[in-house]
C-alpha cells in the first residue's frame, strides 16, 4: 500500500496512512480561549474529524500521546473530557506528558495512531 498523505502542509502532513495504520499529527483545539476541559473537547472533536477523513474512528485508536502545558493544573480536567469521549472497552494506550507547547494559550495537543477497520 502506498503512503497516503492528507491535509498536506508546507512542512508536514496532518494525516498519514500506511499499511492500514493512520497517523495524526498534533491535533489542537480550534479556539485557545477556553479552559483545559473545553480545549480538550475541541481537540477530541478535531481528532474525530481527522479519523473520519482517514476512514476510521475512535474505536480503532491504538495509541495517543497527550501533551499538556501544565500537567499538575490540567491533568484532571483533560481526563474528565477524555473519559466522556473515549468508548468503553476501546481505550487505547495513552501517554500524558508535560510539554512546552507552541503558544502560551495552548493547553493541550494530541498525536494519534489508529488502525483502519
């Protein structure tokens, strides 16, 4: 299977599909004005849209890396939004780390690896 690149930007592809695996580049909220719960919900909605465009959905996520600006302040709020979003019985492997994100108002970013059904 050839490598498919979707949402190709000047320096990266937002979605890459190869050998039945979907890789999503850093997913962010559309609006950085909200608190961690709101930014997480928006980020997860963008993950849903990108997965749908790639031909899969959140039930097929294998792994997610969550990057938080302040893990002590934001972990609980991110987890509440995550728990409401992730399907029961389909929980992926997940790593959550504190990271220096690209703008001060960005609180959360996610990278995702999923399988095609």
